[in-house]
C-alpha cells in the first residue's frame, strides 16, 4: 500500500469507529479519545491501540471485540488486531472538542483539563 492508500483507509477506519459507542456515554469511542493509535502496514493489516474509560469498565472486553469485528469486515482491510491498554490512563482531557461540547464539559472553566 502507498502512503496515500494507507491514509485513505485510516480515514475510513475512523469513520467506522465513529459508529462504536460506550453504552454509558453518548459519544463515539474515537471522539472520546479511547483510540490511541491506528497503524496500517503495507499489506493492509491494521493494528489499533485503544483503551476504555476505566480499567473496571463493564464493557472493557466488549468494545475491543466490537472494534475488531467492524474494522475486520471493511473492504481493503486484510486483518485487524485490537490491543487494549491502560497506559496512559484515559482522562476527559483526551476527548475531542466536539465530545466535550456534547457531554457538557466547558473548557472556559477548565473542566476539559480535569484529570480523574
């Protein structure tokens, strides 16, 4: 794959990740900042490094499986591996501005930079 093909595939993967939600939070996992890395090799194998909002999250085992299922079935993806990590720990500061707005976090008062 060329660098351009990888970038286009990555954009499509991000769009698919926008359909995956933590059932307790009405914002997709990508906007929440739960996806740390999306790597694509020359053979179209995808490696996604992600986390959950807390180690004891009730869907900690389900979200990575859901991501793998959705990305693996995408045209252009040969294989998909999803790795769950807790380093660094997720914080609300990792959310996109759009997610912060949707959830009512107000950066004017510094809430977007709070560490939990």
